């Protein structure tokens, strides 16, 4: 952004709704061109303005001032009047006298604007699958608008340019390769950030003696599910299909929650006996945990955004937090995800 302080003439009464305004820098530049031998027509072309437009503006200025700026001499073109030369001299003197003050004032003005730009800095929109490490990292780093969404929804929002970053998790290399190919085709960059453990959350002491996914088919076991489109829901359905289990045999399969914490709360409130979630949530809420599957959590974004300093801080924070949390493992090397991308 370029900021200038320019002398301006304003004609009209103090309370006039539409006063005539003349930029003296523009006007004196035009007058100087004519003084240096240019015709009014050539001066207009230099400024990229029509002859008619400039002629009308000059007439308006002369009428407002009450004297001629240009004398039209037949056979000799246009010549400056003594008033025009005085106006040029006045503007040049004004520029010299105010240059130092103007530069100092502009410096303060630009500093003020820069502070407001920092305060109003646009937050990066981050749609992510529910995860306590992600939530904590975003809170500690700041500068991101976190939108909790299932892995599938987060990816679709990214590809539709509704968000800047997508956080998603995958539990098998084949699915991961399919997703990564689609993202790379769209020019997206993918960063693995952590490995986490998914499993069944049950009440402390496991009063119903739930030991595997097949126990969900027991008639008296009440299950609480994650929403459609979430990575956890997809993982569950994949496991059920592999085991040849029908969802209609699971009591509560249609009851949904949107976060791991909500699953834990439902079990603590005895609204359900079991649900799926990450190990850290079970430990945090004093629940027992039956491990089912390891999975890898990725962040995806545009190639341009992948160079963003704030995003780099976020990725480092996620890796640090996951490296220090039970049920997680930090991932930052390609050899750690060989065959996944």
C-alpha cells in the first residue's frame, strides 16, 4: 500500500454537499507540461485522459478560482498565465516545506496501520477430525479457526476451498494411498503429524466384560456411535464388514455423537455402555480402553500454505504434544509412514 499526503483545493461553502475538489499535484503537473512546450492534447495523452475531460476540468477550476490558468493564443497554442505560474511555485514550495513533516507523519500512519493489520490478521480456517491433541495445539498456538468435522467432511471442505487446512486420520495404507493421490492431483501437500490408538471406551472396571468388537452384538449392550463422515465411524464400519457383522444387530448404532469427549460423557452418564474413541480420552475420563487399531493423523493444505510459518508452528506443536501423550506417537519422518502415501 502506498500512502501520500497531497495538497488539495476545495471550492464551495463550508456546508456544501458536493464541493469542487482539485488535486494540485495533478493540476501543476499538467501546467508544467504545457509550460515545457507540450500541447494540451499531448499532455492529456500522457496522463491517459481525454482532451474533452481535461478541458472541462480546467474550465471548472478557472471558474472556481476566478481567473485564467491558460491563455489560448491563436497560432501559438496554449500558454500559461501568470496565475498558473504562481500556482506552480506555490505547490512546489508547499511540497518542500511539508516533505519532512509529511514523511514523519506518514511513518507514524503506516506504523499504526501495520498494528491494526496484525490485530485483524486473518485466521486460517482449519477443519479437523475431533482430537484432543489438535484442539490443544490450536489453542496454544492461536491464529486458527478450528472447525470440528469428520475426516471425510474436512477433506471435502478443503477441496471445495471452504477451509485452508484439513485434519484427517486413516487406519490402513491402502485407503491412505487413495486419499493422498486425490489430494496430490489437486495440488495439495500432506503432512503426517502423529499416530494414535483407537478402541472401545467402557466404564471403569469394564462391568459388562466387553473384550472385542463382537461384544457389540450382545442384546443388552448399549452402543453410542460417531456421526456419519467421521474417520472413527468409517473405521468402525470397516472393522464390522471385515468381521461379517451386521449393524442392525448393534443396539444404539444409530445414536450419534460428534466428538470423542461426547462419547466418553455418554458412558460416564450411563446413557451407553460402550463407544469408540481414542485412548487419551479414556484415560482422561477414568474409563477403561480396549485397543482396536492404530491409525495415522495427517494435515493437508495447498502447496502455497505449506510454507506458512504459523502452520509450521502448529505442526511442531502437534508433534510435541503427541510425543508426550499416552496413546499417541509423534510422526515426522517419511520412513515412519512408508507405503501410506
